[in-house]
C-alpha cells in the first residue's frame, strides 16, 4: 500500500499517514512480470501453430481499412524464437509507443501528486470530510462511488484514467477499515465494468457503429437496460464484499479510525483548491466527449488537472515547493517499474502481429459463423472478441480489425448490425479487468500490492455473472431483432 492512515495527528490536527514505500509494490510487480513472461512464451508457441495469413488493406479517409474478400494464406515470416524475448523492446517500434508514453507519464503525475497531497494533509482531510458527510450510511457511499465511476466508463469511455482514482480510494478504504481489493473494486473495476456496459462509449460503441454504418450511439435503450442490470449486480457484489470484510474486522478486533476534520484555515484553502481542480477536471473530461477534436485527450486532460490539484493544493496548504519536488523525485522508481509491466503486457500483441496470425484468426471466425444459426453466430462473435481482447486490449483497434470483416456476414446469417456491435461491446470490456495482459490492471494491482492470483479469486464470480448476463442479453437481442 502506498499510504496508510495512522491514528495520530500533527499540530494542525491533520491525521498523519505513513509512507509504505514506492507506489508500485515490489512483490506484486515481480509476480505480474513472471506471469507476463509466461504469456509471452505461450503467445510464441501459438504463433508456431496457427498458419500465417493476410488481408489487403486500404487507407480510406485517413484510416487503414481491411478489404473483406481479400484474405489469403501466406508463407510464415522469418520470426525466430529469440525474438519472443525481444518483443518488449520492439514495442518501442510499434504503434503502441504512444500508449506506453502516456501511461508512464500519468503514473508519474499520480505518484508525485498523491505523495504531496498526503504529506500536506490535504488528502486525509478530504477523505475525512467525505466519511463525515455520510456518517454510518456506508451503503449509500458505496452506491454513489460505484455508480459515478461506472458512468465515467459507460459515457466517456475512460479506463486508464481510473488509475488516478485508485490511490484516493485506497486511502478512503484504509480509513474505513476496508482492504485494497475493495479499493480496486470501487475504482478500476467500477470504471472497467462501466466501460463494458457502455451507453455512449466512443471507443467501443462509437467506432464499431461507425464501421458498420449505424447512427452514432443508436440503440441506447437496450444498452441502458443492460447497464442498470450490471450496475445492480456490481453494487450488490461490492456491498457483500464490504460486509464480509467488516465481519472479519470485528472478529480480529479492528475498528475504523476516528474521523476529525481539521480546523486549520490554510489547510482548508488547500482542500478547496484541490476540490475545485477536480471539478474542472470533470468539466474537461465532458468536453473531450462532446468535442470530436478533443476525443483522444481524455487521459492527458485528467492527469494534468490532477497534477494541478495535487501541486496547487499542497502549496495552498503550506507545503514547501522543495518537498513537492522530493515527492515527485520519488515517483521515478514507480515510473520505471510501470514501464516494464506495460512493455511486457504489450509484447503478446507484438508477437502475434509479427507472426501474421491475427488476420488468420479473423478469417477463421468469419468462415465459422457463415452457415450457423443467428443466435450461435452472435454468441460466437462475442466469444471471439473476448479471446482477441487477451492479445489486443484497445477497443478501437479491435473494432477496425474485426467489425469490417464480420459486418457483411451478419446480414447473411440474420444477425442485425446493432446486435453485432453489442456482442463486440460485451466481448471487449469486462475482460480488461481480468486478463493479465491488461497493462492497466497489472499496474493497478502493483500499486496496491495485490497479487494477480488473489485478484482473480476475488473477482472471478462477478466476472462469471457478467459473462452469463452478456450471453443472455445477446440472445434476447437476436430474438427481438435488436436494431
């Protein structure tokens, strides 16, 4: 854990917090790295088994588009085994280099800002005010936090941005006596589930509907029903986990720490500055959604406003500039650790791309659904996207690769384009907070010191429930001719 709230206060009455080391936990980092290296080897073996193939591509309106009827098998490229292990370095030469740079910079901003906010007393006081506001109504607090975070993913299509929320949620849960898994659940998991049960997600629904020729965000009524069902499932799951944690705390004699709000006027200025910065951040995120030219700037906007709130809030609270620089210097180690995880996670995509087997996988599934019942075809599309999400986490990248091929076939087999987009949406999202090839998930786990195996056990029943609901809603969509 990054910071732990201590049951003692400084002269200003601010609850002190103990720095537990770097933002990225060493043990969790090592476990994540080992898992990813094993997956790199598995991806390499798969590349030896599946034959290479290729679609022709054409740039249309500045976007590289696959031509559906042009697939042909090709000779396997010269891709020796030793290159499996150079794949992390080859990420620097791939299209994902911009993703790597943004994630590393964002983590650096988070690390330094949270350190400064915690050491200055701003963040503990904000947390104290939140807890005092809700008092004993913990279930209401859970509902509000989960719904807000889910809507962030469902409407704005944010996911990586949940890393900004995680340290704050860790401190809140620590104060309430809840564990780090719950903190992950109410931040990264909530945003991820909202991303999957999306209403107007521009990266999955928006891109996929544009490719298949549907009006942007059409069919929202059916997705809204699914969102409500998933939200009820998710919130119920989180409340159960919290109740279970509190029962264990009672057995172990652990009680939530007493909450007191500081009366220091200078600290209050810092709190106000931070809160205003967060409000401006939300406004900026909304603008990135409604203004197409800003659509790719959500993560930079969020991180810059968080940086502003962190540094400005700490300065307003009387925290020295030299101390802030020291806090950010401490984030350098976190940045390097995160870089390693990101490169390893993206290596599986590099391997299957260089082996020329991605197009073969798309061609195989397109041939498989051509003579099947519409219900089976729609579910197969969902399962295929789910498998592809293991290798390619980007929603828009998968949409351009898959939907342009499957869209013409859907008309033939009797699956509406809207149902195909729905199947794509469900297959793309939920697994981002389950599959170990998700760089964001591994960074989040390392930030809070939770091993992947522990997280898998904690979340698997929720994932299975979401899996069953997804198939059920796809089946109903086929029956009603969802369009």
